[in-house]
C-alpha cells in the first residue's frame, strides 16, 4: 500500500509505508545529532545548579525555572556589552568587506584583462589560510600599529579572510547581469563609473544583500581566534570570548553559561527563520550551477 | 568598449583596494612568517638570524606525531562529514511532508557562533552529568561515568564529532543543491525502466553528485586542517597532547610561550601542506570543469 497517494503526487514520488517510516527515522536521527546539544543546553539552562549534578541522569528537569537567565546578569554585568561588541565587530567587518568586494566582484564579472585571472585565483587561495596560521606576524603588526586591545585588532584581520568567498559569490551573481546594459549605457554616453553606480549597483542589490548576510554570519560566528589573541580588555570582548573568559575558569556555572549562550544566539536563530531562503541561495549560488 | 584604456584603468582601480588589503593582511604576514622562521624572534627587543636552527629543533618525534595526528584527525573528520552529509542530503531530498522545515532545522550548528555551539558540546561530554555519558549509563552501556575529555582517545574522537557537527549542515545543504540540479528526466527514464530506488541512487544520484562531493571534500579538508576553536575550547590540545594538532601546537609555541621564531617555523610547515592542498584543489576543480563541461 502506498502512502500519500492522491492525484497530485507523481508516481515516482510515491513511497511504501516502510519507506516513509525509514525516511522519517533517518531524518529524525540526523536532526537529533544536529540539535541535541541545543536541546540539552536549553534544558540545562532551566535547571537549578544543584539539580544539575544529580545521578542518575535525567533528561527532563524537575521544577525548572528561568532563574539562571537572570543570574547571568549578576555574574556578568557586562553581558549586553559583549553582545553589543559582537554586533559592532560583525557589522564593521561586513561594511568593510562590502566596500572592498562590491567593486572587485564587478571588475571580475565584467572585465577580463590580462592578469585578472591569476589575481582571482590568488584571492581564492587566501581563503585556504586561516587566521590562526598567520597569527604571529599579525600579532606583531597589530602591536606595531598600537592596535592591540582595540576593536580594530578584531575587525581588520577578520575582513581579509571573508573577502574571498564574498568576491566569489558576488561575482557569480554579477555575471548574470546582461552585458547589453553596459553597452546601452555606453552608447548613451555614460562613464564607466556612472554605469557602475547607477546601472549595475541597483540591479545587483539583491545579490549584495545575500553577500552581506553571509558575511555577517561568518563574522559573527568566527570571531574567536583574533579576539582571543589580540584583545584582553573585558570591555571590548565579543560574546564568545566573554563567555569563555568568565565561565571557562574554575567551577563552571553550567546553567548560567547555557542561559547566556541562548540569549547570545537568539539573534542568530531569528535570522535563520527570516532569511533561510537567502541562506540556501547564498550558500549554493557560488558553488553549484 | 571593454578594450579601451580607460576601461583597463577602471577595472584595476576597482580591484586595487581589495588587492592592497589582502597584500597587507595576508600576503605580507605569509612572507613575514617565512622570514621569522629563520630567526629567534621573541619578546626580546633583539632579533637574531639563526638559519635553519628552528627547523632542526622542531623536527623530532613529538612534532612528527603531531603531524600524523593532524592528518588522521582531519581524515576522519572529513570522511564523516561527507558520509553524514550525503545521507542527510538524500534524506532531505525525499518528497515527504515537512521537508522544508527539516531543511531549516539543519542549519543551527552552522549559523550559531561556533564557540557557543562548542560550549554546549563541552557540557554534553561532561563525565558525571552530561547527556552522552548519562544516556550510556541509563541504558547500561557503560559501567560508570565516562569523562570524554579526560582521556586521550575519547577526547580525540569527541573533538572530531564536534567538528563534524559544525561542518555537516553546510555539506548537507551543498549536496542537496547538487542533487536537486540533477535533471529529473533521468530519474523518470530509470523509473520507467523499472529501476529500484536503490538502483536510481546508486546509478544516477551518486555518480552525478560526485563532482560536488570531491569539491566539498577538498574544501572541507582545508577548513578542517585549519580547525582551531573546537580543540582549543574543548581540550586546549590535552589531555597530555592527545588532541594537539599542528595549529594548536603552533599557537601554544608562538602565543603561549612567546617563541615567535620557533612558532613561525611550525606555521611554515602548515603553510607548505596548505599550499599543496590548494594546488590539488585547483587541479581537481579544473579537471572536473572540463569533464562536466561547465564554464
């Protein structure tokens, strides 16, 4: 007997009941692996600390409460400052990346002068080296420039490593804009710069939005190693480092750490639900045709 | 139009800021790492040229063990990401109700700040009270609590599992897009000829998603080789160096012990491996493009 048999289901998509059961079992196992840490983390955040350390293990908390959430602010008066810092750094990185990448992506999409192909290859090669490998000279550079323990030390290096994927993504998008538009603008006597600003940029803006979102997420999720190494001032710490510094020490206050983590990721989770269409598009556009 | 001199100037002017930026923040540090690796740079003011002494010093059994460990760690992590990613993509591609929701639910590990996801895993691995140890005890699979991060071999696998967890969403979504770009009529033709679901997967899906698998495994290889946050937060390379990969090792030498010269020599070794991967990647993707007839 086949399930989901109605007029609209193509024959090829009809499953036997055991096939459906198998698919759902597989999907649930897969999603359990991906979501279990969040589920467990959330339940931990609802438990009083004393109840956390009980044997035998229980999954569902008894008399759970949101106490740990308010406790976070007592332990970490700087909590919102950390969240603000995370947003500030990611926003600054995103703006800088866009300023550098939008013109460059257009150049790669529209012109093919000698030497540009190797430059594009070199940009892609940059993404192969993580910041962690280049920390020593970057550390010395930041120290020489007097930028250690400032926001700049976390923004400047971060930008460089997000440039390659942004260029690749936006170049793919811009190549789909018809060349005829450039030609028409040229016939009308528009300068190269005018064409870029008044003709191309407005058409490319949806692509720029996708790149901005991807860059922001990258900047928000990867602000660890530079912040760990180049900054030791509490007031400039982004959220992950702030939590790492305050909870990683002796006795870990797990329920508050989890509560803080959840408050910290709430913005990201909201972003997923509103922008997931862009995310899938953004992730795949640059890669698979 | 695109051949004129002014277009040439305009194109390079558009590229110049990005090129300059990357030269200063990536290319120059690369050269500098290479230069420093031949010096005894440290916190002292004076920097002396020491020739190959740093390299002579680091090439010992401990460092070779670190290299081997980095390769096995990366290998298992990438392999698991590819297998789980393929299974996930195939499952999410099936025409069952709720698949759009399932696709969204795949993304959190990728979208959430990496460090925060890792904090959650560090609780999961907690020996006495964490979920994994707790469930294992509940079902009587282990005699007592297992403190995963306290022993070398379990910590090694625990860090791999966390790395896989972070990498799988991206791999899955990418593979899903690859599967969906396979022309539907191939499946219909095979179905008409009576091919089973398994045969269709084995003979159509798998071969046609292979370019995506190869591309992704190369990219994933490079990213995993560079992995720092996961191991640093979970174990800091311990216990007794059992999860120390080359990146962690370099960080400990350079930033921990402030031995910039020796740390640079270790970083240079990483860079050599990365350059080889990078070359291989460009080679493979070029070959894939000629086979697939893509642009």
